C-alpha cells in the first residue's frame, strides 16, 4: 500500500534566535522561534510522515514535547518518527517540501538541506525535493514576520 501525508508549519521570526532550516544553520539577523531548535522544515518532514501513517501529531506521538524535547535538535525528532514508520513496516518513497521565507536567499543551502533529509529518511537524494519561495513583500512571510514550510510525503509498505 502507498500512503500520502502532508504538513504545514509556521514559526515566528525574531532577533536573537538561530535560523535552522533542514538541519542547516543559516546566518541571518533573525531566527525561528519555537520548540526544539525551531527547524520549521524538519517539523513538516516529521508531521507529514506522522500524517501518512495516521499517528496523530508530534504532540500526540511525543506527549512531553513541551518539556523533554525543549531545545532538542529537530533531526532527533525525525529519527524518532522514522523509527515509528519502520516499526509499522513502511519506508519513504519521496518527499517534496516548500519553504516560504522572504530573506535570506536560500539557494546556496538547498542541496545541504536535501542531503540532510535524504540521510534522515534513508532515501536517495533524487527522492528529496526542497523548494524555496518568498512572500512577495506581503503577508507574514513577505513582512519577514514568519517562516512557513510545507511538506508532502509518500510512504509504502511494499
Ligand atoms: Zn514547528
């Protein structure tokens, strides 16, 4: 069986926080506010997988997210979700993600993000897509108030 999952995540951008996207630390005057390391992209990687297998959401899978997982690297959350995926006999076929961020330009970081996600999901690079777009100067993205990410994933138990 093939199953699909999707996820959308938003984090506030503020000065004094790190900007970590897809496990890549990006120099910028503003960073992503949130639980763990604020890695908005890896959060949608996690929650799209959780959605594909109807596991609830991150909070349901890890009830103590607010305490135990505060400050945790999001890549560790992905690993935990992947162990659930494998426990259920599934593997990832491909994933397609989009990052909505006004600044900085992300082009030079995209390959490293794809490589990080490929390793975490145990698939080849060609099956990992990461795209970046801006908010055209309007809305929460365009005004640099937030980073938004979306992911869609396919898993199979064949
Ligand atoms: Zn998040």
